[in-house]
C-alpha cells in the first residue's frame, strides 16, 4: 500500500455522500461543506450510505 506521506492531513466528511458524484462534485463538497481547499495536498474521505464504500480525494 502506498501512503500519502508524513504530515498529510486527512479529513473525513461526516454523514453520507452520494456515491454517484464524480471528481467535480466531490471538489464542490470539499469547498462548500468542509470549507477546505481541495488542492491543498490533504486527503478528503467521503462515505456512502451503506457504509461499505468510500471515495478519497487527494
């Protein structure tokens, strides 16, 4: 497994996320809901409704 490196922040979006969203939708969520810059080098994790899938934005 390749890790993101030392000192990388990981943000977990609370609640459920529509897993049909693509990169543009996840970027919009990162900016609007999490109030973070998606190109900051952090990892953003989004969880599906059933809890068996996640999407990572890095």
